C-alpha cells in the first residue's frame, strides 16, 4: 500500500511538473501599429492607403531540443479608409452597374489575414528561466480575405453602394525584437506581406502588398 501511494504521488508530481513546463512554453500576444497597403496594378482610385493593423496570436515551442523554435497561429486585422474629396472623383464599375465616386463618399478596405507562423527566437544574456532580450525572425503563411466597401457616410449613417469580397494566398516575413520575462514579453516588430491578386471590381484590385510597423505585448505560461 505504501509503495502504491508513493507511485501515485510521484506520478502526480511528474504530471504537474510536465504540465507546468508545457504551459510555460505557450504565449499569447497582441501586436498593433501602422500599416500601409497597396493593390499593385489597380486602375481605380483605391490603389494604396495608410491605416491600422492589429494581430492577436498564440505560439508555442514544439521541440525541447530546440527551445528557440516557435510555431503559432495569428489573425491579422487591417483597416484602411479614404474620405473622397473633389480631386479623387472617379468611376467604379461592378458587373453591369456604374457608380460615380464624388465628394462626401467613403471607401474602406478591410483585410483579414489568418496564417500559420514559424519563427526562431534568439535570446541574448538570458538567465536560466529565459528572461532577457531577444530577436525573432520568422514567416507567416496563410490567406488574405479582403472586403472593399464604397458608399456615403453622414453622422454614423451609411448608405452602401458597393460591398465586394475576395481572397488569395499570402506570405509575410517578419522580424520581432524585445524583452521576455517569465510571465510576459514586449517589443517592436515589422513585416512585409505579399500575396496574390484581389479583384473587387473592374477597377479596384491587384496584387496585395502590406507594410507593417508596430509594437506587441503578451503573456507567457
């Protein structure tokens, strides 16, 4: 009986230690910052814009022998808006319909970028618990889902003229640098996304490109 109790206690301790070690490798973080999108080859009025990019993501270390290696999943959310003035007047053709862009109209482009991420985190002067500075180059591979919207907006009221969706594949090399503690991490990051063609209308579309520079903060467990 005493031997069985010792085995139960030892097994419980090993499971708890293994669970704690596994949890310590998991991270959840959020990046936010400046984005610049372009639709290479677009003949319409919406060819490139500045905006905001947000990315929640989760990652973990899959191999004990290579603690620098990280796998993860992220969802990029980008928003770009353009208030049309008199210098931007143009025409949008959708199928057999023609829409005239004029003053007081609004164009928006929203991008959703789900992707798998692979990176290598190299720490410098880290202690036994991994606390220290790091650089982390990597790449995300996935898709870009885009929505182009055009219409009128007045005091929170909107009138939609065009709302079109399209999707394509993408790859996004990135570089992160920052500091990690035992329970948190923070730093700066930059990336460049390049993908296939998004075709929203006869005039709005092209190969999608997106620059991003921002900061991130997250927790580790």
